[in-house]
C-alpha cells in the first residue's frame, strides 16, 4: 500500500487527486469523469456494479439452460414412443408397393440400356458420322478420303463405350429390382426406429447436461463465485487506486490501462479511403508528434550544416589533392579537422529520442493526403520551432510528406490498444475466449 501511494504521488504531478465523489465512482463503476465531463475507463477495475452484472448475466444464462434442458428432455421422452410407430409399416402395403415399384424401375433401366444406349443410340451416331463423311466427299474437302476411316473409327469407339455403359446399367437395374429396393423397403422401418430412438435418447441426455451446466457452471460458479471474486478483486485493487489516484486527462489516457470513453475531442479526423484505417487524434498524438517534428526539422538543419561545411572545404581539399604526395599528412590532418567541425555543427541541433510505442508504421496503402487540420498543425509546429523558422516551402513539404508516408496512427490494424474496445471490462467469464483469440491472432 505504501509503495502504491508513494508511486502515485510521484506520477501525474500537477494533477489533482480524486475527490470523494470520484473515488466512489471508481469503486462503483470502474470509471471516472474529470471536471470537463470526459469519462475514463480504468480497465483493470470492473467496479462493484459491473461485477454484479457478471453474476446476473450468468444466472440468466443458467435459467435459460435449465429451461432449455427441461424442454429437450420432454421432447426426447415424447419422441421415444412415437418412434415405435414406424414398425407398423410392416402391416401396411407400403413396403410391398415399394418392392413392386423397384421391379418396374429396374425393368425401365434394362429397356433403356438395350434400346436407347446399346442399339438405337449407337445406330443414330453411326448415321451421323457416316453422313459427315459423305458431306466431306461431296464438297471435296481437303483430305476427304480419310473422312470414312475416321467415321468408322469413331463409330467403333462410340459403340464400345455404349455397350460398356449399357451392360453396367443392366446390372444396376437388375440389382436394384431384385436386391437393393427390397432390402431398403424391408429394413427402413427398423432403421428409422433405431435412428429416432437414438435422437430421443440424445435429447434426454443433452437436456440433463444443460440443466447440470446451468446450475453448476452458470449459476454457482460464474453467477455466484465470479461476482464475489470480482468484488474482492475490485476492493483489493480499487481502494488503493481510489485513495492514491489522480484525475485522468486526455493526454494521460494511454488507451490500454486507462481509455477515454466519452468527451473525445471533435478534432479527430479520419482520412477517406476504401478501408478508412488512418485516423489522427490531436490530443493523443500532440506530444509524440511534436517530438518527431522537432527531430525532423533538426535532421534537415543538420544536413544543411553538414553540406555547408563540406562545400566550404571542397576547394581546399581539391588544392591539397594536387599535391597529394607531398601533403598527404596535411590532408589527413585537415580531413580529421573537417569532421570534427561537422560534428560540432550538427551538435547545435539535438536529436529527439522517441519512445518505440509513440509511432507505429501503418499497414495497407498510405493515404494520398493528410487531413487538412493535421497538415496545418504540422506546418505550424515547424514554423514555431526555432530551427524550423525560415525553411523553404519545398523543405517543409518534404518533411510533411515524410510524416504522411512513414508515420501516423493506425486504427483497427491489430496489436496494441487499437484492437481493444475502449469501454471493455476485464471479464473473468470471457478470459479463456479472449486469450484464445489473442493466441490465434
């Protein structure tokens, strides 16, 4: 407790501590509002109210499972005796009529195979092939003398295939009429009765499992134990955080530990595009973007200083080069002095150290242009910077274009806080699901 209080006192210096009403709000809802009406979600704290909601939802799921289980058991118990009625088909004409239909169907298949497939159909194709050869001869088509052998060969192959298909179909028709259809008709009532009895038994077993799950898991474990654990969790973490915590601000909301869920500034702009994945938050990005812009300006200035120093020494180096043999030592000494001067010139423009998470490269297509407000904000930063004043417009355009193509905030690209719902709570009931999605992602 003491370490948490001391750490909280050090962090967020300058921000006021939570008032009594805000402390109560944190403990009850897991959220807090600042003086401007912006509300923030403390993700790790479910709040007594939310923890109670975990239990009520699970109890409702439990009642639903129990009612569904009773319905499933009732349907299974009613379907079991009904399935025995299928055995009554043996006392009707249906099986025997089905066997007679099978004989008719088998006879039709045999007749079709012998006539349409093996004889009449083959003769029709022979006539067509021979007619084609006759037409080629009458028109004296190129190479027509080979049309007749070709027609004969096609007819032979066609007949062989037709005879094979016909024999197979005749065998299938006879088997259907004498074996398959009678076996189907005589076994169907028994098979369907067994299937229906299995379905009814499964419904009874499934209903009992649902009732047990609804009581043991939904109501006792998730509906009772989880809220109690949530209240204990909220008390153990919420009390010290409420006592030592300071009022969040839009800048301090990191989007993961603390996220702003209402009162988001209207300056948020989204770049138009097929997927609208690029967004800029003026509040969140102001600090890291300013650091990046200052570093970009300093980088341009350093390059200019380096080029200026190199250009100033170029004539001297050219003169020394003509006397390289005799002045090699002087050349090396002057070159060392040159780079010392370059380092001294560049040291005037300090480098900015960026936190790795301040920027992430966007995936997908780079936006064709930045939002007008963001473009104006970047140019204002450059003009206000002591190193950026006086830079030519072409250089400023280059810096802004580098920002557009290289850096920026991505939305909905996976990883980080971009994939988290700002209003989501830590729900132990969904822990396994969330971790499974995280691993699969």
